């Protein structure tokens, strides 16, 4: 049965993530990420994650490490390009309703390969030979296509930077407005859905587009 203990508020959970990321970036990791056998066994009775992270599958961005969290703390969904498709929305809905988790973070990162592949296809007017890979590119393309019509097209570094942010914002918007369940939780039960970008260069996560009460 799901663990129905009271959970942190969205803002409290966000502050916990900020503090954990600061520890990570400064290489001052907590002892709480280590777990005894007894603690692992206790988790078989249920879980109570304080935050939901929808992030990229990139091997350089493991959410539990980036936020210095241990077993049972985060409900993590990972997919290339941190795209939001029905299965990802359903996973967020599940965690938010089953575990009363009140923070959802859409976590992208610098130098995202899926975003770079999308820009490359748009630039060269080409298509991936794989239908499955195209399904990822097609999720990202609407968010970044307009950037190709600006002067950013001639500045690859700036284009990539803006494209990563545009993709994060589009995915966050999809979570906020693409599910009646999540819309209800946002409007009536203080579910907080925020955007974030992890810097491969610094190890820091920047949160943005945070709703103001």
C-alpha cells in the first residue's frame, strides 16, 4: 500500500533540493545518502518521496547524486531530452497522487544530446532513420524551431543554450497544462511544478519559472 504520511510542501521540498545540490557542487556530501540493510528493508513497506524529478537519461545527470539524496527520497523519471510524453505524464500523476508528493522538477541540462540532435536535423532538413528516435526529436522540435529563424542560427553556442532552456520550458508547460489530474493538484492542492537546468560545467542546478503565490 502507498505510504500516506504527510509530505513536505512544494517550497520545502525545493529548498531541500537546493541544499542538496549545493552540497554536491561543493563536494560536501551528506552521510544520509548511505543506507544500512535495515533501512533498505524498511523501504519495502512503502515509499514517501518528497520530490518528483523528470529528467534526461544522460549518464552525467543522475538526479539522486546531483541533489545529494538517498534511497526513497526522490521519484525519478528519466528519458532522453527530458521530453514529456503520455507515459511520463502518467508517472508524474502516479507519484503526485499516490505519495502526496508536492514538488515536480523538470530537469534539463547543458549540452543535451537530444536537443543537439534536434537542432542538427532542423539545420540540415534531415530525419533520423529510426522511427523511435524521431519520436523524441519531434517532441523537442516545436520548442526550438523558431530559434532557427533568428540570428541565433549563426551562433551555435548561444543557439544550444537557448534551445535547452526552450525545451525545458515547453516540457514544464506540458506538465502544468497537459493533465487534468495535475491541473487539479496545482490549483487545489499546492502542487508546485518548476523548471531546472543542471550545468555539466559547474555541477549547479538553476531553478527557474517558479510560480509565485
